[in-house]
DNA sequence: GGTTGCAATGGCAGCGCTGTCATTGCAGGT
DNA sequence: ACCTGCAATGACAGCGCTGCCATTGCAACC
C-alpha cells in the first residue's frame, strides 16, 4: 500500500513546461527557450511547440522563472498617495518608461506615513525587485538601511535637495518656493498670505513654504496670515480656507497656495465672494495642473513636469544594474507660469 | 582540479533562511515558521532567531516562498487609464480593501486598448495572482478565455450590464444615462446638446450616452448638437468643445457631458463668455467629483462611488478562493446630485 | 572515410522557500 | 519504571523554471 504523499500540485492543476515539452516531444529546455523568445531554435520546432502551448493554454509561471533566473523583472514604486493627482501622473511617466522593457511596476502607497513606508518597502524588497523608485528623501532609519543594503538600484524622486542613496530625480522644492516668492515680490505684492495643507506630512509642500518664507524674510516681509489644514489636498479645502483667511486678514494682496488644487478652490471662493482677482487679491498656486490653465482666468503657478520625473526615474534604473560610483541627480526643473491671477 | 560550477548565487549575495538557521542554530523550518508568524515556536527561540534576522538583515524571498507554497498573494488590477481620476480613486478603494490582508496589488494600465489589455492580462496571469480585478466587461476573445481558464477569482468592475466571468461590481451606465436624461426632462429641458470624448474607446461613457439618447427618443427628442473629441478627458477639452457647440447651436437649453471634467470646462467657458448658467444654458456632468461641488455653482451631476467599487471588488475576492456557482453582481448604485447648473 | 564546426536540442542541478511528516524531549499520569 | 500526549523542532522533497554544459546530427571540408 504505497503512501501517497499529497503533492501540492494536485490542488492546482496547472500546465507546466514539462507538460508542453512532453506533448510537443521536445525537452523542457527547448520549450523554455521558445517561451523566452530566444533564437537558436528551429522554426519548425518553434511552431510545433507554440501550437501545443496554445492547445494546452500554457501560461509560463514567472514566479518559478524569477526564482530560477534570479531576476524578477519587477520595479517597486513607492508613493505617498493616489488622491493627489501628481502621483498618478508620475506613474504614467513610469509606465511610459517601462513600456517595451520586460519590466513590471509594483505600486505601494504609504499615505505619507514613514512607518507605513517602512512596511511597504520591506514587503517590496521581498519580491526581489530589480529597482525601487520611491517618492521623497525622508525615510526611517530602517527603511534607509534596507534600501542601501538591498543592493538594487534606488531612485528617490520628487526632490533633489538631499544626498540620495543611489539616485534622485526631481527638482528643488526649496528653490521653487524661493522663485515663487521672488516672482511675486517683483510684481509688487507685499502683503502675503499662505494657504496650505498637510502640515509636516507633505515635506515637499513644507519645503516650498520655507523657500517662500526665506525669500520674504530677505525682503523684510513675512506671511501676514496662514491657514493650514490636515489631511489630503482638495479644491473644497482650498475654497474653505481661502474664505477663512479672507475673513481674518482682509487686507492681503496675494495668497500663495501649497498647490493648484487649493488655489483653484481659492479662485472659486473669490468668484463667489465677488473678489476681483488679481486686483483685490492675487492668487498663486503650484504644480501647473491642466485645470489651472482652463480656468476663466488661467492660474498663475509654477509648472513642474511630473510625467517626466517618472520617465527619467525609469531611465536611470534602466541605465545600469549596479549603482554608479557617484550618485546620480537629475534635475527636471520647474518654470513660472504667469497666468492671470497674480 | 575540481570543476567549480558557477553557482548563480555567487553573483547576488543574499542572505537566505539557511544562513539565518545556521547562525541561530535551528533548522530552516523553524526560521520559516517564525518568518511566517506561525506560533508553535518557543518564545526564546523566536527571539534568538529574530535577533539573527536583524543582525544579518535577512529579507525573506517571497518569490521562493510563493513558488513553494503555490500562493503568490498577488492581486492583479487592470485599468484603462491613470489620467482619468476615477481610476486612482478605485485603486484607493482596492488598497483600502487589501489593507491588513497579506495581499499586494499589481497594477497594469491598458490605455483603453483591448489588445494591450490582452498582453497585460497574460503578463499578470504569469505571476499566478490570487485574483484579477479588471475594469470593464469588454475583452478580446483571448483575454476572456485566459481569465476563464485561469481558475482564479475575477472581478470585472465599473459596469454590471453584462454576464460576468465570475463577478461584477459597479453600476449600470445605461441606467445612469437614462436617469440623467429623465431628470433633465422633468426639469423642463427640451433642447439637448452632448459634449463627450473618447468615442468608441470609453465604452462606459458611450453606454451613458446611449441611455440618454434612448430616454430622449422616448420623449420624441434627440441631441440637437454633439461634440465628441478623441483621446483623454480634460477640463480644457470640455471648455473648447463647449465653445464650439455653443457657436454651432446657440439655441440649446442644456448640455450633457460625458463626465465632470468636461462639464467643469463647460462651466468655465460659460463664465468667460458671459453665458448665464442654468438660465441661458444648463450643464450636467457625470461622476460627482469633488471639484464639481466646490465650484461657485455646484455642478449638477450623477454621483457614483468609485472608492466603494474598489473596496467591494476586493471584498468579493476575499470572500472565497473559488468561484461561486452563481456569478456575483454587486450594484454600487448612483445618485442624482441636483447642484445648481441644471 | 574521417574530421571539423555549428546549429539544434537535451539533461539536470539548483533557485530559496514551504508543506508534510518524523522525531525529540519532557511533564504528568499509572 | 513505563507509557502517553503534546509542544517544539528537524528533515527533506518538491514548487516550475532556467543556467550551464553535454550531446547529437549533419553539412562542409580535407
């Protein structure tokens, strides 16, 4: 009475290379070569095998393949949020960059939480990705160490105001803040208000804020009123906070927003309240979203190219499997968009 | 002279279970149990092993784990686009549903291209996912067959106007179109115009359009003017197309848009052109985006809950590993939001 | 006929882990 | 002293594929 060990395979009933090989009367190796698109296989054989593949509905198992070849072809992507449109835009850039390579992105979201980031990075690394693209430069010590020791290519994107683990792609948010303030000062504005969100959580918004504040300080000025809310950025919040700040500080002549979403909300408030923009109050955003340009008055803002950030980040990791001696920094820049609101 | 076969492992220098086991003086099994959070391990042993894990910086290899256990813990997600905000919103729902389970989503984008969808689905299935969540019900024959034969749970989300492969979560876009038209007829509008995008590509927008048209036809009416553009939906296009249709058909009394993005653009045009909304011209969108509610005049539209679609889709697949006898259909519904523009 | 060179194919040991079963050690009962 | 039961741990064969090397068969040449 033979003891019949319950083989795992009995549960799932998958078609394997061996099944295909047996049926097509070739070896496993040949099937494997064909599935990987290698040449060195006779055309007749290839056709016969492919016919069998179709007949059996064989789908190669990339998990087994990855284990055997020690190459997962996965690119881990870590972003803080999906609700802020800038991140899906970056993902589009990443997908565009990955198109045609045999690599797959695996996306994880941290909700701007560094501890959660640590968890998702650990989970991502468990998949042995060929590279990790991660938003921001601020990580827990453990995250930092894991990324460093993983040996894989790591691109920190969005900001470049730091020494990267391996590479950084983005622009300087501090400089962007300075540029915004300088621009507005040049245009003659003196009484500044700030409408933002996220507080400490969105470090990049904070950097822009700091850049503006520093530039104002140099001119002997400061924000005369500020309104900062928690949680995610929305047009509705921008509108509500603008209403609030206008009530509290009616004599401001310009409002800077942490981003375009909020600024659009601000403009909506002004429209409703009969505040003439930019005469009574000027508005200045950040990001250069499409919607800003379609407004009745195009929103004055700073444009940054998110799509390109994603694309360039991928290019960096595709450039080589090993980290270069010198860490790579790609500055995708930003530009002032004059618009009609400031 | 021993022939030294070049072991693959020599290239990458990873820490494995065996390394940890050897150093902690236990067996591989014990390390494996601990890493998988099983109990049945003495507390002292667990601590000793975990100390070694930290010391060596061991990161379990989920590829090997998945192969051994025949369970990848992956959930494949297929969406047509990232630039249409509704899909990131669904992804948020999916992530929320996955939170706390040990499952990881893997996202692929098809650009509304069914052939690309086929490729993407094939690549996804190669990762042996535990489930596939796919937007829409329209697939190539090959895609359909692959999904059916894969044996994994498949949820088609967004629409429920079809017989699903396994399960469907969403709402009826046809009914939504009918509801929109009926609502507008009740409010006394008679001369309809349509502003849309994507043509055949966005089948769901098309279904809503058809629903409206059918309802109008019942009332002996039809769209008197239409403007449909290619490519993706943007506020700017909505604005431009509204300008266009207003020029061509100045006597319309209501404009229905394929979605809120376009409708917001339409409102912007009206603001700029001095068209009084809804007196001169009423506007009606679709989706119920946040921005619509923050406008100076809240946009009249139909609200659908994308986040919930994602979340419920996950719940369906978590409910069981095998497909139920009877296919599951979850109607997440929609509701008219009266707003102030129609 | 015997070689040589090459294209085409085969064989098989792992890849790093987990499922399954076997074994060990020891407290508690007889 | 012996057994029983159970908690804790170990042993080991795969999981499905690919990298590496060996082998085969045949055309082209000496």
